[in-house]
C-alpha cells in the first residue's frame, strides 16, 4: 500500500488559494448585498441610523401607542464620552436627527438624559452639550437629567443642558476639572542601558513633552494655557446653569472632588437628591404637559448594527492575515480618546509626581 505525502509547498499553495477565494467570496457577497440594497432604497431619503426601542412607561407597560401620542425621548449618557464604539458626538447627533424623522416626527415633547458616566473628551462633551441646547431651543421642549451611578466631569458638562437634575441615593457627582496625560519621561532609564533616540522636527516645540529627551523648563506652558481656557469655560458653564452654585467655592474648595447625591444637592450640583427614575420621568412629563392618564410613549433610539461595515472589517482582517496583541497597563480609556484634553474622572489611575 502506498502512502501519498503532500509537499509543504503544495500544502501552502492550497491554503493560500482557499484563503484567497474565501476573501473573494466575501467581497462578492458584500457587492451583491450593496446592489440589492441600492435598488430598494430611496436615493433622496437618507437612511435612519437608529432603531426605536419602546421603554416602559410609568405603569411599566410596553404597549405601542398610536403614532399621534406624545413621546419622551430617553438618551443614555452611559460610559466614556468620546468612545466611538458607544458614546460620542456622532452617536448623539444620529439620535437627535432620527428623533424628528419617520413616525417620530413632531412627536418628541421632552428629553430625559440618563447619566452614568465618568466624562470624556473636551471636544465630545462640548459638542453633545451644544447639540442638546440647540435641539431644546429649536423644539421648545424641556430636558431633565437623572443620575443613576456616576455623573462626573464631562458628564457634568453635558448635564448643563438639562433644566433640572435628579439623582439616585448612591450616585456620585462632581469632578469639575480638566486633565491630560499622564506624560512619562524615560530618558534616564534609556541612558543607563545605552539607548539614545533622535526625532526630526520642524517648528518650535513640535516634539513637546517627548519622553526620550530631558524636558525643557516650562515646556508644558502652551498645554497649561489651553487647559486653563477649557477649565474656565467649564466653570462658567456649570455656574451659569446651576443658580445655587457658588463660583468661588467651586474653584477654591470643591475643585475636582466628587460628592454623594445629598451633598451634591446642598452644594448646587443637582436639584433633587435621593430620587428615582420614575420621579424624574413623572416631573419631566408634567413640565412637558404630557398627561400620564392618556396615551404617551417612552422611547430610546439605539444605533443600528452596520452589517456591511462589520463584514468589510472582517474581510480586511482575513486578507491581511494579521493578529493584533495588546497589553493593558491600567489604561481605562478607549484608544480613540487617549492623548486628548479630557473632562474625565479617573481616581487612582495617575501616578504621583
């Protein structure tokens, strides 16, 4: 009996062909799906990027009401602000745009912001705040906020768009401040093992805060000036939207500390402590003149799953044949928001000087 042995070369060729034709099949499937989708979609009406989720009303009912009934839109400010996979400017923008389209058009009479966030990037926090303010002013509707866990730093920034803020008993609130970094300098360690580096730059201080050379005196001056601008804006916004907040005490005593709900109410960060979700919702409905005895709807707009994007990403990874490994050294932030100015509460993350 003969035993057929296949050469390594033939085996490699066969494996390559299988992988190649698998990728071709995936791209062909994506092309067909795209063509079919294009045939049945309107070229004049942009696709909605969110799906409507019906939430329980005050009586815990999930029944779909008539398309003429008023709607309370719940927007979750949950997680790190600026995380493109969960909560960022574009995701909130999609929610606000879709809330005035289709069968929701003209029906949203109030917005409830549901907070559980440590904050995030300066840019995303400011963008979300301004979008909410614009929406509120355009449609003349009340916006309330409810904290269920954490509303710190950038969360407080976004909450300035709310007309009234509520919090659950164990919630933590505050942290008015700006942070960037940490920055590390490894030049002494590299010198000990005989390693040196050189960075080619053009422009004064283009390699600012480089970890591979000694830092110059006041090298961080430009960063500090920018941070002061962001901090002053943050403080003015909080004080301007919280009438009971004392600006001098905020700067000199409260600082970037956090407080329990009762203490936060006493200091002027929120309006109602020791509250609950239904109380905040009921009060919001009264402010919006929505009668709880008649039909109304509580809805949430969840991002749609982008099948084509997910398939394309999988196909590219398969074609490249790359496997990525990453190590987490205590870094909690998503990669997309690292090395940015942040309104972010991260206790215990940063080393002391």
